[in-house]
């Protein structure tokens, strides 16, 4: 996974009842865009360091139709 600052990281729940989490990447761990990523979560504004797993995907910054709300 290669990300850029401003991209959205989306974590879809893998278990019944898991909430979908969406955050904005605020820093990348390596110059080539590889993890870890610092992410500011849209739901509560907290910032965490994350190594995304297989349940994660990226939405490039400025992509039409990017997720703007968290359910």
C-alpha cells in the first residue's frame, strides 16, 4: 500500500457490527509512501499511528466520491 498525505484510509469492519472507520493520512512513515501512517480519524479527531491490514483501502486525495462521513 502506497499513500500520500491527504489520502483517506478506510477500514471496513470485518466482523458483524464492526463500524467503518475513515481517516485522513497526515504523515507517511517512509519517503516511498509505505506504512506506517499517521491518521486523523474523522469520527473523533484522534490521531494514531497505523500499519494497515488487509481490511484497509485508500481513497486518493481529491478523488470524486471520497467518503466524507462515518456511520
